[in-house]
C-alpha cells in the first residue's frame, strides 16, 4: 500500500501524521467490507508514505494497492 499525501499549504508537514490515520481507516473499512481477510502484516506487509507536494485546490491522499 502506497499513500501519497498532497498538502494544502506551504507549512511543513509530517506526512506520517495524516497518512497513518488515513491508512488505519482504509484498512479497517476494507476489512469490514470483506475486501481482504484482515489488515495484519501477513495481508498488508508493506505500507509506504510519500509526499506528493502542495496542492492548494485539491489537498488529498492518493492510495495505491500493490499485489505482491
């Protein structure tokens, strides 16, 4: 799972703060909707956080799922 965070302003941001919360909610939702068995490290062994830059008009977190 790759989470690419686009911040909404020029302030310095610790990308792990928003990404970790987003990751938790996404993983829990995927488990609740039975899109995977569980969100443990056997099912989701790798998560990375990337900084996508600043986007004042569309701050967001883009999530990419990779099959290993």
